[in-house]
C-alpha cells in the first residue's frame, strides 16, 4: 500500500459547543463546559480528515495514542477550532501535533498517533473477537 501523505499536512475543523458536548452530558464530570472527550474527538477527527484524501480506496486511519492537555474551560455557545499538523510519517504510522482553541485562546494541545489500516480487514479482525 502506497500513499502520498507528507509531513506538514494540516487540518482544521470548527464547531460550536452545545449542551450535548459538555462534561455533564458525557458523564465525564458535573460541569456544563466543553468535555475533554468531546475536545479529543474534535482533535482526532481533524487529524484523520486531513490525511484521508491522500489514502488509497479502502484505507483509513485509526487512533492509536493520545497525549492531551485540556488547559481551559469553554462554555456552551462558544466556538471551538481544532488544528492538526502531521509531523512524522513512518510507514503506516502518522504522528500529529494537535490543538484546540476557543474564542478566547488555546484550550488544549497534544500529540496524536494514528495508523493506516485497510478498513475491511480491520473490521474483520475486530469482528472476530
């Protein structure tokens, strides 16, 4: 499997925090601010979406490792933007710097590793458990 993914590939996604995105709704806390799991999902989606167009048909990436810091709370109604930058390509292994910002500044940052897999084969293995 060959791909055209190069370090420096960037991604960006935006969203507005809704009640369903809060720690209280996720069950990851009691407060009605942007949940860490929701922030991580946005960051992962940004990274995966940035490289998907460069993969052969039938291939995708799956998350493998996250090192994330959630730095500041974001209230319901505020916009959040996630950014990713691919910093390392080692065969099927992709490493990204990722961050999230609300309208007031940076709210989260970290490093995210993904692996390129063949979607059908991956699901066959998962279904065989």
